[in-house]
């Protein structure tokens, strides 16, 4: 678990005030549940989110559409906490294949052009073989 902010006095595994539940409840019907952090709900943590389209019960085969659907899913989760993509300050992108990076990066750059968050991209196997990308974000609202 990561805590953005002062971090003073937090030991590994410490509980953050305002923490409601765990990230295990992340994907319900294809929409992640953002976890507001802190008593004033100033931070929203959206756990790993895929490009699964819950309404159609499908996942696109191409990485570009998976990125777009993943961002729609993240936006939906953020709005539940009165936040939006413009509030994202940290993003982690998990790619199943490094060769997809040149197709993913322009979409993310366009989406976050006005206020780009800090970010990390990791190439690794993902939970479902259909998944080409997974993104998690931290927003401040």
C-alpha cells in the first residue's frame, strides 16, 4: 500500500486513517472501486483496472481500445469519489508486451496532456491472458 503525502511516521503495513476496505474488492462488474484515503477524502486510490467493458461483457483484442476502455473504467471509478482524470497525480501502467508501448503512450499522453501525472510502466504477465494493459492511479481531489 502506498501513501502519498507527508508519510512521516508510517511504518510498513501501517493503517492509513480513512482507509475503507481493501483493494481486493477492486473489480466488480468490470469497474474498480476507488478507495478514498484520509478523513477528508483528499486522496483516491484506484487499483489495477483493465479494459474489460462491463456493459458489453467483452474485452477488445487490440491494445489501443483496451487503453481507451481502461481509462473510461478509471474515470467511472474516480467520479464515484467526485474526482476525474484531471485529478490523477500518479499512474502505474502494466503492459503484457513491451512492443505495445509505442501504441499506448500517445493515447495516455493525449488524455493527460494538460496535467500529466508521474508514472511508471512495467512489463509483466497479467492476470487474464486477454489483458494487454492494466492501469492503477492515485488522484488528489
